[in-house]
C-alpha cells in the first residue's frame, strides 16, 4: 500500500511538474515599455520557484540597459534616440536550478490613449475585409488605441485570424493549415496566420493589438491548448508590449494570467461582476453595452476593483456619449471613424 501511494505521489508530482512547466513562463518581465519619463522597464521574475541569483544582459541593445536592485530592468539613460521605437535585449537568469535565457523587445511607449478599439480592425467604412491585415493597417493609420481580432487553432495546431469558427465552408478547428492557407479573403488577402498578423501590427508602437482567444467548439482542452499556442507565439515574436488578451471563455482568461501574470486579460461574456474578475486576477471586463445598461453599478465597482472597462459593440452616437460620460477605458466599435471624430471635437 505504501509503495502504491509513493507511486501515486510521484505521478502527481510528475503531473504537477508537467503542468507547471506548461503554464509558467521561464522568465518574464512585469512590463515591456519605456519612455523618456519611465526608465524602469519592469522587474525580471522567474516563473518557477527558484530565486534568481544572477542576471546578465547581452544582445544588440544590451548596452542601453542595466539591472537595478530588485532585478529591475532599467534604461541606463533616457537619451535613446527619439526615432528608436524599440530595443532588443537578451537576458540570462541564473537560479539554483537552471540557467534561463530569453530575448525581449522593449518598446518605446507611444501607445495612444483615446479609448477607440476597432472591432475586427477598421473594415466597415474602409472596404477592407474584417479581421484582414488591411483592416488592422487602417485601424493603425487612423490612430485607434487598439485593434481587435479573433484567433482559432487549425486541426494541426496552426493559429489563424478569423471571426467565425468556419470560413468558406471550412471549420477551422477541423481543417489542416495547408488548406486554410489557401483560403482567400474577399479583398484578395490570404487568410492571415496569427504570426503574419502580429508581425504586421509590430511595425509600429501606437496601436495595441487586442487578441481574442476564441473558445474551442471541440473541447475545453483545445481552448486551453489554443491559449498556450497563442502565448508561445507572442513570446517567440517578443510581442508582449503590443498584445492585450480577451476571451468569452473564463478559463482561458485565467490561463492567460497564469502564463503571463502581468498581461492584460479581459472577460467578454458579460456574466460576472467586476469584483469576481478582480478576485481571479483578471485585469478587465469587456462587456456588451446592454449588460452595462442593466448593471449601471458595475462602472463604479470596476473602478473600485481596478478592473478596466471595455464595452462592445458600440456603433451609435448616443451610446458612445453615454460611455464617454461614464469614463470607460475603451469602446469597441465598428465605427472607429465616428468615435474618433467625436473625440477630436
Ligand atoms: Mg472578437
């Protein structure tokens, strides 16, 4: 019996170890931006349990940085040339258990704060197909704070950007990437992979990329696998400074925070009070306007809980006026031009 228990314990330990390895990043920063006013980029942390005992910096722009007390990655001076949009640094962290190396892109914070999030990009008045790279570029060109898009996993685990779970009769989750890559959108673009989409968005440092992780139509596990794939892609591309996460799947929102404890993770389904989101360390609510109309107390509650407020999909002026009056953080709209014009008045 004792031996059996030991085996079980070992199995649990192994399983727990595997889970930890899956859900914890190796090393990460608490922030990925700098500005003339903000020389402290963020604290370097180990996703595992072992304490970081030594840190070395290398890579192309390493000379611009130093590590301050408390493992804070800091710019040596704020004399980085104004035209430099980002700096790349490789960080090696030594712990009692391992030597961990990761590369990070530290971005000059010129991100816009005008509340305007283009829903599936700016497509309605531009003629671009929704969720196309062209729609993203329009949102960037018109100066939106954020551009939203939706991500699914192909049958062979490649990430594609599309709103619906199927396109041109193909169910994305049941279709191999080779077939999906051949799909043409109505504007002639290929169905974008997440990689191409992120790379297009990382050419600039003004508009955030609001990434919706779609719930799986096959299984909860596949939704979590999609989340892991998305976060691994963001890590691979060093895209942390650009990307905020949203999902209708509450477990996905929580998984984002497990993987990236300082990322922005907001919940879309509109069925939980702000305090409940805060208790689970989510950073924002992203709710339908009708739900906020029914729960006017949630504006105040969200602010008290330091939960950001985004409201979708707001396409009419009276609703925009009401939400601006409520001082929400973001308004997700198919009419970014209308909202931008209103804000510029
Ligand atoms: Mg969406």
